């Protein structure tokens, strides 16, 4: 259990109960000097077991909630935990700087890398500053600018995806959100350096894809990646915003389902109670994934890597050919 | 470069949609005035009152810009499957069946060889009548094949795009990946010096706008077409205000430097012909 006040989701209520009991016992132990350590240990054991049980059986909608958990590690946490001498870049050189996307370079386990990610806030104040991780065109253009620098110096690029979507706003449209995303998608398919994409929380549609094209696409175990939010899908198809559970199931937005469809390459395991329950462990695991994949991708000759990247997306899609004559 | 062409020559036969409206009067969705249907047809389906361009069908587009009898459709038999086994109020299979019956099309995108003016070209049409012109696997695959055909045959590609639905929900993330598939081929067009002209029609939004539709060498739009990334209703919910009139319309995009030209339908063929001629190799 973490030291900071953990926020429990609805389906985590049993855990909250146990934690409450544990802190009560601790309180009694401290106040009355009673030896109840055995009871505490048993409850801690129960907490771990219950956590495992709950997290082994999450529904799609529950995973959506975990993916959006306010205490889930953010891009900035991974940068703080994994990157030494981080140098952050600002601005798209045209209009402004977008705090919804963090982009910079630094040393990762002694190698220079570029790291770019959507940044959701850790509290209301930061969320307002970061626009809840919803980027404007400037954010995508800044991201691309840093990728070009990485390309120039052959630094591998790591992107961390965590956004409800690109910002739906008048200003974003005026500055051509559609083209900002389209350009990134196109240019990322040609950037001459390895790109590793990791969905760390919410992979919200085109806004996610704007920094989401690469050689390796991984998802954290309880993250989600979807063409539309469950709420959006529910209101369009079910004509009912509350049909989010059904929509989450229908969209197949969880990591195991997307792996099965061949749309992602790997699932990065989360601590048994989700990334928010043990963020340090999560950060280390993610670091190990990055290290392994940088090594693997760096060993591939760059033209071969680009061809592989192209072919990977060229082959995505499911269709059939009707009445095909056998030639 | 790998080309996956299995060449099959299937003539286009968009079956006449069975439930064509018999109404003699149509209401303009922009100015709400009633227009006599015969009058509308004479006038390229442009509203005589406000200039709104009614949405055309694939067949009407072909008639509008292709030299008669020169359109040769390819890959008409590539059809959607239901990879997610989508469980909604309607299944994907039901939705597809319904749209096929209603539009007489197999899928939202039709492509093939076509003479535009004097230039042999590849023409791709994304029809907003078929599941809102949304992009799933088949649309993605056929657009890429259209580009590959253009490269192999050293022809320009003209794309008429009415992709109001963006990435198609029924295929989930597979649809989103079509944005990558259709965008990355633009790099190949560049390397092979293949001209790509994109004509944006009402409506072109979301994942279609934010991928191949916007990545052309030349971007043209029809007047008053709704074009953008986020849907107007979503934006209104975000800003909690009504959007100004004309927002996300072609003229607005043109003013903001996002388009080369807004071309009325009556001039489209002429405009395309002119551009194609300039880019054609000199004799
Ligand atoms: Zn009108």
C-alpha cells in the first residue's frame, strides 16, 4: 500500500475497506500499545489476494477507469524516474507551446534518447494547465520538431501516449488540427531512427496516433486504445451516454484484445493492483521494456527498419475478396 | 516496394439504389428552402438559392468529372468483414447489409482508371452516403491500392473525398490504423513523383481529414463543405457555446490558409483538367 492517500475506484471498494481496517488497527496499536501485528499482517495478505482477484477479472469498462485513474503515473513520472539530465523543448516555432505534450531529450540508462508524451495533470491545477492531456496543433508540431532532431542525431524516440483525444476547440481547428495530426502520422512513418510507442494510460483516437506511429507499439496491461471514447460511441450508436459498458466491450479497446488483433506488439505487465498502486515498480518495468527494445531496434539497419515499419501498417486491416475467381 | 495488385478488371455497375426518393421537392440542408428536383439536377445539384452543394453519389461524381465510358473500376469485390464481431444495437454485418442495399455500393470507396480531360488518371471516390464515408479496412486498403496503381502506371491520382464519419467505429482500432496506412503511402507518392490531388467534399472529418485527405499536393474543396477534425457538436459541448456560422466550412478553411482553392462543382472538371495538364510530362 502506498503512503499517499490512494483513490479507490468503485470496484476497488473491498480494498478500501481492508485498508481502512488496517489503518484502524495501526491506530489502535499506536494509541493503546496493543500487539495486533498478526492481524495487520493477515489483512495485508488479504489485501494482496483481493487485489489480485479484482485485477484478474477486470471488465473492459473497469480497465477504462484504471487507464484514466487520476493517480496513474504520468509521462512526467516516467521522465523523472528514467531520464537523467532531461532537457525539455518548448514551442512549435510557429504559434506557441503546448503544455499538453512534453518533449525533450536526455540520458536513458547512459544512452541519449528523445522522449515525447501527452501529459495529463496530477491534480486539478495541473490538469487545467495541461488541458487534460488534450493537445493543440502546436503540441503535435512540437513533437515532430523534436523527432526531427532525434533523427538528425540518430537518437531513438520513445513516445508515451496518454490522452482522451486531440483538443476539440475552435482555435485548434483554425490552426489545422487535422493536418497537424496527418503530418505527424505521415512523417513518423519516415523518421530515420527507431521509434517506440507506449500507451501508458488512455490512447484516445487520432489525438493518440499523432505521436503514435512507430516500430514497436506496446500497451501497459490496463491501458486502453480506441478509435473513439466509450462515451462517444455510446452516444452515437446506443443514443445513450450511459451505455459505456456495452460500448467498451464492443470496441475491443483493451491490451489483450488489441494484441490478439495484431495491432500492438506487446503488453507491458502492470503491478497486480494497476500502475497507480505501485508506481515505482511500473516505472522500472517500463524502463526495462524501453531498454530491451532500443537494443533490438538499434541493431537493425535503418532502411530495413523503415521498410519493416511500412509493411507493418501496410498489412493492417481485415477484409475479404468476394467471388474471387481462381486463376 | 511491394505492390499487391491482383489485377482484376471489373466494370463499375453501381446498381441503381432501389429506394430513390420519389419526392419532387428537396429541402436544402443549408438554407432550408425547397428546390424542385429537376432544377437541382440541371444545376449540378447546387442549391439555386444559397449555393450549397448537395452530396453526390459515386456514380454522379464519375459522370461529373470522368470522360464518358472511361471509368474502369478495380477491386470492387473487396468487402468488409466483421473483425471485432461488433456487438451494438445493430451489428456491423447488419449495418453493412443495410448500407449496401441503400446505396447500391459494396463499400464507401470506389477506385479505378479514368480519363480526366485528356489525362489518364487514377480516381478514388469516398462516398459520404455509405456509413457516412467512414474509413475501415476496405477504404484504407482500396485507397492504398489506388495509390499503388497510380505509381505503377505513372498516373496522377485524384481523390474525391467525402469522409464525414472519420475512422469507422465498427472496426475499432483497426480503423484508426488505416490512418497510418493511407498516410504513409503519401511518402511513396512523393518518391515516385506521383501527383496527388485531393478534392474535399461535404463532409470530411476526423480520421479521414487527419490522414490521407489532407496530405495531397493540391487541396481543393467544394463550397460550403464541412471539413475539419473535431465534429462541430463535440466542439460546442466543449466550449459550451454555439459555433459561428460558416465555421469549419470550406471558405473558413480557405481563409485560414488550409486549402488551395474552393471550386464550385460547375468548374471542377475544368479545374482538374487544367492542373493535370500542367503536371503532365511535356510532349
Ligand atoms: Zn440552399
